[in-house]
């Protein structure tokens, strides 16, 4: 089991569960802006799929894959019926764990993701 520090303890205490997401493709939207498409058979069953919905990714440390860093990302696309979704990453320098992971992502790459969900919804007027 990877080391997650206090963030791992907190998400576990809130009842979040891990899901495995598999990269299905990537698309460079701009020179430093990458959309990563993924699929997970269970993740979107737990996640609230609504405007501004986000997921918590556990990115491996580039220097020590036994350590994972939590990063939150807003869903750019999501299809709960198929379990497919997309998240956008900024490819910056110096690269951190998420930027490094996204730059290396290719079909078949996996990552652990959690969703704490929310009971709050935007009103129809705000969507």
C-alpha cells in the first residue's frame, strides 16, 4: 500500500473508497494543457456528476512511487453510463506529481481516484 500521509487518513475517515481509473487516451488542447480521458467501472457510481464536480487523484511521487500525493481535479467530461470521464491538466515546470503523471500518461496507464461526493447541487438557474 502506498504512503498517503495525513490526506490519506482524512479521506479514509470520511469513508472515501479507492477506484482504479485507466487512461484511454490523451488530447493536447493547448501547448501546456492536456485532456486525459479515462474509464473506471465503479468511480462514477460514487461520484456526483454535475457542473463543478471534482475527483481526488492519488498521483505517484516521480522520485518514489511508494508515496502518493493527492490532487483534486474538476471533471471536464463524464458519462456515468459507460464509466468514461476526462480531466484537464496544466503541464507546468517545474513539474509536480500530477503534471509529471499526465505528461507520461498513455492508454493503459492506471491511477487511483477517490470521490467524497456531495449532497449539494447547483440550482437549474446556476447551471
